[in-house]
C-alpha cells in the first residue's frame, strides 16, 4: 500500500514548482535583452536571384507560346522535341513562380536584365545582347532579353504549316535557347551558391544539349 507524502515532501515539491515558475517568468522578462522581437525575416531571394528568376520566367513563358503555336501537321520528330521542351519548361515555370511567391516579388521584372550588369559590366561574357524590335520599330519589355522572338515572328509561326513551320520553329527555338543559356550562365557566374544557382546551371546544361539536337534537325532540312 502506497504511503501518503509527508509534509516535508509536499513542501519540497511545492518549492520546486515555485522555482520553476520563477525561472519561466525571468526568462520571458529577459527575452527582449537577447532576442529581437522585430527581427527581419530571412531573405528568400537576393536582388540578382530575383531579377534572374523574373526574367527567366518571361523567357520560359515565350518558349511555351512557341510550342503552342507550332502547327500539329509537322514532322513527329519536331513535335516530340516541342513536347519535351514544353514539359520541362512548364515544370521550371512552376518552380520560378514558387520562388517569387515566397519572396513576395512580382512575376514581372520592372527593369529586365538589370541584374546582369552589376558593377557596370555585363555578366554575359562573350554574348552580344541586343533588344529585338517589333515590325513598328518599337522595343517591348518582353523582347529586351536575349533570344526572344518578336510578335511578327510568333505570328509567322502561327501561320506556317508543314516544313516551313518546322524550320521556323527550330530556328526560333534555337535562338531562344542560346539566349536562355547566356542568361543562365550569367546567373551561375554572379551567384556563389544556393538553389537558384544550381537551377541556372541545370538550365544551361539542358538547353545546351537541346541546341545541339535542334542544330542537327536544321541540318537535315538544309
């Protein structure tokens, strides 16, 4: 049969409880001395990462437009390539948009490509960067990135059929990929570490491989 706690045991237990409560109160009171209650949240994306992600998002979205505008009567080999590009870039679009959402940043860069000119020098070593112009001679925000197609070129792709559609799609996508690789390599060079740098490096590798395959398909078409 269990014996009831003695008076001394009861008093000792009560004292320990009071001491524990006192320590909790003192800890709460001392918290502002050691931990800032208004500490700034950790930065999800720095300025360079944000600019690259925004611009690459716009770049990928145009690639998806080109895939959608490719006439379905084209050669199955070209259609498979277009499907492959569309599938991979849709996944990457989701990743890019997710990063921007976490960083509370807009999907559109108000100053396209400004992230590539840190310190007044372009990070695109060995790559010319000229904004494309529309048929009216004006430069649009969506065409200030390397490799982007103009509205006239996209309209021409929509209207093309058969072998003409295949050739134009391959030419536009090859140029588009060259621009994407240049952007990804620049981000890789500017960033020191992190998931954005790793993704940029993967993009450069994947699109570089596709450029080679596109070149082979264009060679087959003379």
